[in-house]
C-alpha cells in the first residue's frame, strides 16, 4: 500500500483491507493513507450533524444494551473494532463492505471517469470539514500492580488543582493548550441504569486534544497501563502531518504521570 520506507516503482492499490483471525477487527487502508482506531473524531462529526452519540467504557456489552434498545445503530472502539446493530459483536467484514459502499457512493456520478475518489480523498475531505485527530496509544505491559495503582492514584489526586497541572505542563512544553477538564470517567447506562466507575482518568484540553490513562488487567502479578494521546488540529496547514510529529507536544503525558518513576519503564511495550 506504499506505506513502507522503501520506494517502489509498482503502483499500489487504491483500497486495502485487513482483519484478524476471526475478522471481528479491521483495518482500512488507502494508497499511502492509513486508518486509525476510534477517536474523538466520532464526537465532532456527531455533534456537527446533530446526531445522538454515547461514550461508553471498554466492553462490547455497553454497545449491545444501546443497540437492543434502539438507541444507536453503529459503534466503534479504539482497538480496530467496528460494527452495527445487525449483530452484537464487532464485524470486520461489515466494516470493509461499508467502506466499499462509501467509495461507490462517492463515485456514482462519474463511474467512467479516469480518477477514482479514493480513501485518501475522503479522509482529506473529512479533515477539511471536521479537522484532524492525531491519535496513538502507549501500552505498558506487566507493570507491578502496586506501582500501577499508585500511578493512577497520583493522577487522580492531581486533578484537584488544574492550575498546578497546567503550570507543570507549561514547564514541560509551552506549546500545549491548557487543561480545562480533568476527571475520572464514569458511565451510567441509559438502558438499565447500571453505573460503571473508575473507567479511566482523562485530561481534556481547550483545543480539543486529550490524554486518557486506563488500567487493564490489574491482577496480583501485573497490570497494563494504557495511555491514549490525541491531538486535535484544524486548518489545512496542520492536517496530513506524520502522527508522531503532530503528537510530540502531548507526550507531556509521560512526565505528567511520572511513568518512569513509578514503573521503571523508559519506553512503552507497544505503541499503536
């Protein structure tokens, strides 16, 4: 798909799709243009189109409740899972067909034309309309459970003083927007009224960017700390950049959380 570092004289395909072994997760690729896991881009589009949307904790059951109640018809999660209300599970095959349908619709008035409206064209049109969400996830696996809980507790206690948080951030990177909301995500299911607490600590910035810290698998042996880093940009000069370059300012997350001090890790186990 012409995404590697080596150049080739062979013209790459216009559309590519990949899935895991049971095809519930998916990745859609255009020529020289990658897809990303779900991000706040979903929120921006829904608000712009005046569509009702829900932010739920990790777990397919939350989508299932909403869909059974007729409250939503499409859903997505950050680990490459997309689906609709035709089945209570992620469906990578459906996602591929949905994308092909979008491409067919975009090209319906010029089927005999020389230039196909491509995945890249559609993505860049999205960026021009809604802005661009640069997104990455750092996973720190097999961290000591005690250290992981202490790190999260410290992040939670810091939220009591946004002025101190913003002062610390500005000392690390002066080009980062101020934090305007800091809380621990809690979800009340609108269908059955159940409440899911401690679903992640989030810092939301004035420019629409965000940092989210979440624990996964906190057993007696070890835990995984997931750090979600998302930079929101509007304006043609700021879209289409390399994700890691665009996200560089928000790597303040690692110093803000004292990741190395608590875990002893100088780098994540996995970067998505």
